[in-house]
């Protein structure tokens, strides 16, 4: 490629502070996410509570700050009381969202114990499909009230003297989706979400709430749904949710790598809609965004259509991710960071086995999928202040998008560590991309390391038998020139992390 890309960042031109919760994830009672994923009492590496310690170590490696639970579509038919109390007394239920049998061996208290061991916080969802305000307020009372009431004392009787103190709650899930149990119109959902929010905060005024946005950018309800829902809930919630998934069913890699541009548009439209409602209500509060489902998802569709119903924890949504999937995930992480001023929470869906960065075999190994690496790099190195990226890049046209820049990039300044980290994807499939990085306001710097995730085969994937087929290396060629610029040649179809120490 003859043309180079250039990126300028200035320490005084800031997008916003990164809320660590932007690197959250998701565990739903779906497939093997719980049973055989984070919880497998018969596994050789299970601890005394049945949690897989090998999985815990991989989760800790991601430094996940918050995990959404228990769904997802699952939550719209879930009675949370089924998952607490003595395990021997818990009921098995037909789980209608995914057509399985839920044994309820793992519930709220087990999840909170797991969160503590995983060094993460809980984002709890309440059922607004088959249930409503009454059950939601009782759940908050059970989880968060210290003692002296029926539900808090029941928690204590179940062996949890201290309240869980869950601070972030989702008001249902994808309630505009016809696939959702108890789906609703925007007005119907807005009303029940408003009343639910009120009573939940009357029980615990310290909690934050997420209202359901549209289930996706292409929903016919979007973005009128957001406007109507926020008309009802603006005074009672802090966030509106977004969900999106991308796939490459037509095997068009160039178009696939451009899909994150749709994520940019999605975020922009939701921000605009939220700000319109703020203006209409003469409000002072900014509604922030919780992008609490995002990932690549398409590999497992055919297998899932053939699944036998009414099994306990069958394999479902078990996408085996390849190298090009990791690049798209990298682009999606960059899209989230570029709006860190308004996207304050996000959850890669999901964490283990189900469209996940971590895979396991029942009774056997756990390993990192390709998408684990950009997620890990962003979570570990992407803390601080996002800088406004001024980028000039050669471009290409794809099936769904025109003027797609080969360079997708963002920079994060960690003032406490005196570091700037650049995350960059080269979308070009056959050629390296020369990059010049201008840090004009920062003065001198040196390259700490240049991490690269690359592979000659876009379809290369990690498996239990070959868990390291796609893995990053630190042999990138970024260097500081005599003029103080940072230069690098980004390998074809690569994810790059350029870490710079300010001196």
C-alpha cells in the first residue's frame, strides 16, 4: 500500500474518561455459560462451591469489572426465588426462551459468590416479561436491604448475613422483540419500567437503573422506541441499553470488517434521541448508554436450529471464533471507546462458552478464543482518558459501507502511569499499513511495546487441541523517530496495541 495513515492526538482534546464498566461481560442461563462454564462441581479443578478455578483464572486475566446476569431472554420468564435457598429444594423449570430445562442449581447467591472470586461486580436484570414491579422490589430487598424485613431476613436465613449491595440493575431485556416472553409496545414497557424503577429505588435509593432500548439498530421500533421509553423513564433511570451483533455469512471479509461503522451510527442515534428527550423535558441529567450486549455471532446458527429441546445445559451459541472475528471485536471496542463520554457500560456477550472469549470442555480444559485477546488488551491497557483521534487514512468501499478507512484507531491517555496506548486495526487484507502517530502535545516518549495479533489465515481459530494457533506477539515494529513521531507498519489484517511511555 503506497499511502500511509496518520493519527494526531492532543492531551487537551479529550473524548472523556473511560468508565471501567465499559469492559463488562455477560453470563446468562443459556447453553453452557453457567453449567459447564463457570460452574461444574464435578470438574477436577472445581473449588468447594463448584466454580471452575481454571475459568476463574481466565476471567481474572480479562479484569472484567461488571457482569450482567441472569439474562438476556432467559430473564423474561425467570422467577428469581427458584434460584435461592437450599439447593435440594429448588424446582426444575421449563425454560421457554431457549427451550431447555433449568435445574436452578445456581442462582443469585451463587452468582454473587462467584463475582467476589472473579473480582467483579454484578449487573442484575429483573423480569419485566412475566412479572413486574412487585417481584422486582422484593428482589432488591432480598439482595440489598441489611435486615429486619421478610426478604432480607430470608437472605440471612439462606446464609448471607451481609447484603450483596448490587448497584446496577437492568429493567428487563429486549422488550420490543417479538421473541421475548411478555414483549411490549414502547408505551407499555415505558409505563411498567417507570413504576418498577420507582419502587426499586424506594427500597434502595443508591442503585442505578438501565432502561431497555431497542433490540437492535434494524428494529422497526428504532429509534422511536427509545424516545417513548425515555419519555416515561427519564426521571428514574441513568442508562438506556443497546444491543448489536455482527456476522460474516456471505464470507466477505472486507464488508465484515466494516460493520463496526454501523455501531458508530447506532451509538450516535441513541445519544441524539436521549438528548432530545432531555431537551424536551428541560432536564439537567444526561442519559448515558449501556451497550450491554455486543459481539460477533453467526457461526453457531445452523447447529442451534438442530438442537433437541428440553435438555439441561446443552451446547448452544457456541461460536468458534477465528482471526477475522477478533479484528471485528477490536473495531467494536474502538467504537465504544470513541464515545466514552456517553457509553459508560458495555457487556461483551457472553463470557464463557456462549458466543464467548473463553471456551471449555466439560470435565476437561478451558482455553482462550481469538476474541479474548483484543478484549483483554483493551481492558488492561485502555484505562484513562480517551483522546479525540484525528485520522487520515486510505479508504475502500464495501458492500454495505463506503469510504471505509483502513485504519480504525483510538488512543487512551493514562495520566497516572504516564502512558498513552493506541489501539489500531488495519482492515487491509493483503498489505501492511504505514502509520505515523503525532503526539505533539505530550513531548518525548518511548515505545514500551507493540503488541500484534495477526495470522495469514483469516479463518484460523483456537481449539482445545490447538489453543495457541492465534495469539498475539510483542514483535511489532513501532518506533520513535528523530523528529519525535511514532512510526509503525501495521501488518495486514491485524490488531495492534502500541504502548508509549511519556518521558
